[in-house]
C-alpha cells in the first residue's frame, strides 16, 4: 500500500508555510493544510514561495522540496541531511572515476533503455495493423541491432553514440504511432520543446527526475555523480542515468494520453520564441493521470515479480547501492517484461 504522497503546488502566487506539524498552502482559493506525516515530497510547478519554517520542517522530516521549470527541467531540490554512509559514497566516487567500472555500469543503463524501447515499440506494433505494424516491427529490430553493439563500446562517447542512434529510431516510431492523433510528433525537441508531445515528454521526465533524486538521496548515493552522464555542476547526473531505464515507460504513458485524447491541443500554450508548454488547465489533468500511472504495477524482470511504479525508483537506487557496496556482482537494471 502506498502510504505517502506528493503535494503539487501549481499557483504562481501560492505560499507554503508551516503550522503545528502541517504544511499550509495559501493561494487564491484559500488555505489548505497538509499533515507532514502524510507526504514524502513537495513539487513547486510555478513560482510559489516557501517559508524558511516550512523548509526547515520538511528537511527535518525528510520531505523533499523541488521546483520545476515550465518545461519540466529541475530548477532546484532540497532535502534533509544525506543518508547512508560515507563508505557507500566513497565507493560510488571511486567507481565513477574508474573508466572500466564506470563504462560497465553505464552500459547497463543504456542496455535497459534500449531493451525497454524495443519492448514498447513491439507492443505498439502488435496493437497496429498492416503497414504501420510492419514499420514498427522493423524499427524494433533496428533497435535490437543497436542493443547488440553496446558490448563493443570501448568508451562513454561510443556508448552515447549508440544510444543516440537508437533514440532516433525510437522517436521515429513515436511519430508513426501518433500520425493519426490530434497531436503530431516529428522529432524530439527540448530546451525548449517545440510541440505539445515534446512538452508532455519533457514534463514527465522532469517529474521522474525528482523521484529519482529523492530515491538516490534516501539510500545515501550522491545523485550528482553519474556514470553515463558525467558530473557537471548543478546537474543530477546519477538521477539522469537511472532515468534512462524509465524514459520508455514515460513515453508510453504520454503516447497513451494522446491516443486516448486525455490531453489535447487546448492543454498547451505557445509562447514567443516558439516554445510550447502545458498551460494552467492542462497541468492538473496531466498530473491526475501521472498519479494514476504511478499506481500501476509493472513486471520487474530481475526481481521476477510486479512492483508498483511509484516504488521502482527506490528499488533501483537500492540495487545500485548494493552493487557499489559489493553485495551484487552486477547492477540489475529495470527491464520491462
């Protein structure tokens, strides 16, 4: 059973305070009280304010506070003192600095992403008819061929090249699947997203990244020191590494929303410069479906059982920590089955 939840603060003028063990969220519609013991994170989706007392209370109870930009990118995240122990983080830093070990872990992130991408495309192919089904099957086979090349990558640049080539094939499949939908998709664009589908994809990735930052922090890993994404000031590199495994799951979620017409053109706005974002009406609808998505159970091939989607970031962060400590000979990524 899921006991904790996320509080999404959407209003730009909202103020988050603290009173007697509860957060108070004050906006145009009034004040809402949320007991701190019932939540695990607060995500600011606009430019709301958080008082120092509220931040202190959240960090004291281990409630993560994060802020997302309009395109879903992480603006900032803060939580309590880092968990785990220094020996785990020392092992992580040593593994990231060792080219051989770093490449081995990075390969597993990319292999999982490609396997999951192929799984999703094959599922779309089975649900399609005629020429579309044939095209999607060919795309899935082409992704499988890129997957087979991962073992031959001798450095991170080659590995990222294989991943990028497979991503191009994969997003071509997304465009084919959405060809007859109200929202068209031609290619992956970001910083900024240039169409509604890209806006929804970026937003889902941002929400996912906040989950992964919290999961990594909770088990004591440094979410800024990655293997596939090299360390860069301000970038949650390890969270982005783990996100690779889950991106096809997010993509399938967004494609399903579009095909079922659960989001549409009226849920987005175009701003000067050509960027497209979810609007004030679209964000609540998207978040409602996102929370439903997080409650779904997915089959975890390595664990040989189903795990709720909301728990998967913590599961993978724990498995990675166990590998870096030496308890597991290899890191078992999340693979759809």
